[in-house]
């Protein structure tokens, strides 16, 4: 990221922080989740810790990582929430040790010990082929069942996917294709898919927005967003390709040097052990710990997952994005 943009982000964040600054200790939480999830986090933290001025601010996972990487321990950010684990690996040199802070019974491979005790697993974000059945019917089309189906000429201009360079959702679709087909065949596939794409959206939620607006019939998008819209009455259907649902993991961490700041440890404890459960139960229910409860209607009980080998490898991600030419 260019230095000027990083400075602008820092200035914007500082204005946000000090707008409500008083005698209270200010704790800055930089969260990369959707706004409605961040709003709930802000609400709960403000209610739980009235003695602190807690600021939950949104920043995309890539911009957040770039900011922390550039500013290091001198950043005003105390806690990171929902940062992709590939980026966590990039900035792990400026993350505090959180040994013993998590009380969550994580599934195998997802415990803090598996992350060098530098972050807790926050969520598994999985995706699928989401369709608007009314738009399909309008165009006399059947719902696609495979990635290859998306290449059919009748879908021209009716498909959208997130841009892997700006969206973690877009990247996990791309990475899964590379795992299945190899780099050369994946790029050949995208060349063929390109004429059918209305656009590569900047954010992972972009295809869902286009589906709601009736501008496309098919979107490569997050499963939980598709199910949420279905529960709100949208004529959507979620389809998992035969190869399985691609996914990525995100983490939550304390910035090194901030762990001893007044209030940071107890706020992190609440986020990592209390709000984490609430967020999974009501917002993002892909299973990451034993006994996890799901209160979201119509969410699939059994989801076949795709081969996501290397999804946390940041060096590999940088290389794959370098050859992404769209």
C-alpha cells in the first residue's frame, strides 16, 4: 500500500478516536467484519466496559494488515478482529503472545497453539454459488451446479465474483481453483469466465448486493450472507460445487506492546471468549469449536469443504495475486 494512503487511514482513525476522548482510557479495536457484526461488537463492549472509551472501527483485512505492518507497535490499534490468517502470518512479528487467554474448545488445528499463540481463530468463512432464482427464471435459465457451468454463453453478463486482489472471499475461490487445476488451467478458466462476468466486485459482499438488486443471476459469495438474505425473503439458493465449499480462516489478536495497556487484556478476553461465541451463533456459523451452537435458520448442517491447502501461506498469496491479470 502506498505510504500516503496509510497516513490518511491513520489520520482518519485518530479523528474517530479523539472525537469522544475524555478521561477514560481509549481502546481501539480494528475489525474487518461486516458492519452489522461490528455494530453488535461495539454495543456489547460499550455495555460491558463503561469505564473505557472503546472504539470499534472497520478496516478491510488487506488495509488493516498494511497499516499494522507499516506502523508496528507504534500504531494506535490495540486489538485486531477478523484479520485473515494469511495476513496474520505477514504481521506476526508485531503480535503479542496470547498464551492461556483462550477458553474456547477449538477443533483440531484451530487452537491458539496452532497459531504460535499469536492469535485466536475467529471464524471460518466459506463460500458457494449463490443464485437469484427469479432472475434465472426471467432469463429461462437453469441454476448452475458446477464452476464449468458458469462458462456457458447463456450466463453472459449475469455472473459476479469478488476480486481476489481486494477480497479474501475472491481469493479463496481463486486459491481453491489453483489447488484443483493448477495455475495455468485456473487462469485459462478465468479467461473463459471473463465474458460472463458483469464485474469483479471490490468486496466479498459485492455479488450479494448485485443479486439483491437483480443485476445478476449468479454470484460467487459467502454462504452465511446468502442464507441470511434467504431468511429475509430474498429468492436465493445456495449451491455447493462438487469440489466442495472453499473457505478461509480469520484471527483475532493483540498488537505487541499493547498487551499491558490498561483494559486491553480484559477487553480481548471478552472478545475472544464471549463475543466470539455470540458471533458464531448468530452471524457466521461455520463450525470452529466443539459444541458450537447455530441459531441461524436454514443453515446447512453438513457442508462439504474444498481443498484449501496453503490458504494461510502469505508468500504464496502474494505470488498468486501477482499473476492475476484482471
